[in-house]
C-alpha cells in the first residue's frame, strides 16, 4: 500500500493557511475597533 508513506496532513501548507487566517482575523478586529473608536468622537 502506497498510502502508508503519504502523510495525511500537509503541515507546511496548513500552517501557512492558518497563519493567513489569523492575520485576516486580527486585521478585521483592528478595523472594527478603529471604527468603534472613531464613532465615539461624535458624542
């Protein structure tokens, strides 16, 4: 069986995708916080 030699998870590709996902989430949170802070200035 050739499947034994093949790893089920490609960690290098997975780690890169997880890192990109984390960066996107952090960017969205930063944008949300900045929008909330800019909205408070009108009070």
